C-alpha cells in the first residue's frame, strides 16, 4: 500500500468515516450505565490526586481466582470519553469469571500522551498490588497503542516483575502515530515527528517475548488495517507470538461489540490469554 497517497484526515478522523458515530456512542452510554447498575463492582477507586485519576473494577462471576485479571484501557485518541463510557465491555469477561480493571485518565490537551502513559503505568502498579500476579493488558484504539507499548515495557523500572505483562490484546490499535501529525486530531495531541516516533510501538524496539493479538474491523481505514498487519509481522519476526484477526462487517467503533458477545472469537482470545 502506498501510504504517501492517502488522505490521512479521512483515514484517521473517525467522525468522517462513521456517519452514525453518535448513535453508536449513545448506545455505549446506555449499555454502560445499565451494566454498572447490574454488575458486582468497585467504582471510583483513586490511583492519583487528579479528578480523572480513578479506576473501576468489575468482578468476575463465580470465578475461582485461577484466571488472570484483564486491564482494559479505553480509546478516544487520548482526548475524549472516559472509562465509564465502556463499562459494559467488562460483561463478557465477567461472565467467564474474569475480573476487569477499567482505568480512567486525564485527557489531552490538558496533558500529553506521555503523561497519560505514566498514569496508566501507575494503574498497572495498582493492579499488581491488588492481585499480585501477571495480568492481561487490553485496549481499544489509543488504548491499543498503550497495550502494545505495555507488552514491550520494562516493568522492573516501575518496581514490578519483569513478566508482569505477558500478553496484550489490542483492538483497532494505532501503532505508528506519524499519520496523525497532519490531521485535526493532532490539535490536542501536539505531536511532532520525534514524539510521534517515540510513542509508536512499530517504530520502537519490539519485545523479545510475550504474546500480542491484534483485532481490527474489516471496515477500518487502510492505515489501521496496514498497521495491524505490520505489527503482527514485525513483532513476530522479533520473537513475539503474534496473531491478527479481522472482524467482518465491523468498523472502528462497532468492533467493540466483540467484547460483549459471548460467542465472539475476540472474547475467547482474551479468556485464553487469561488462562481459561
């Protein structure tokens, strides 16, 4: 694919690609609120002093504690939504007996992506304090970028075991941020070439081990499809166990229905990575 010929605004800007985006998001709000009412959960646990620095934990149903918990980081190009837009995404894993931690974070332009990543590393430390075992990291879109980066992170720098994150499931992740620079999305992110490269797992050293599963909607833009293929190939060649899946008929937003569908391959992948 000749990425130089692409119109990155139309490739990256979800509002332009998905005309019914607001209807989808309104459905999320409704389903998330209903799930918070129904679920066995701990809501609003602070991990820092900031107004948005809190996390929610949704407890697995009937689990015996043998399955690894999942930390699920939401998307929104680091500048919109919060974890409670997506509470319902814990439901599929909870039904399989898996605990799910969903962190909130401060949004750009109040902070930079680097600051948000540090917040998420603090969340991971809280996850270890709670469960004292490795976790599965998962994320959507911007959260998928973080999921890949966290698989490559040296957790000993944070006082955590080196193998704290053994597997990552990235849903519609963005792994090379350079296409964002010339788009309106970058107004809040303030990326330049050097920072975009530093924050792109495709442009940084791959982990030497671990498991990365990528999931992308078949109706995604060429940029998202190509980046998913490229990280599976590149990291696989570097020693990571990788897999890539395309979900027929799904776009950047509707692909998240995979996490609430008890029969979906994506949900089963997460359960498998958790040890089920």
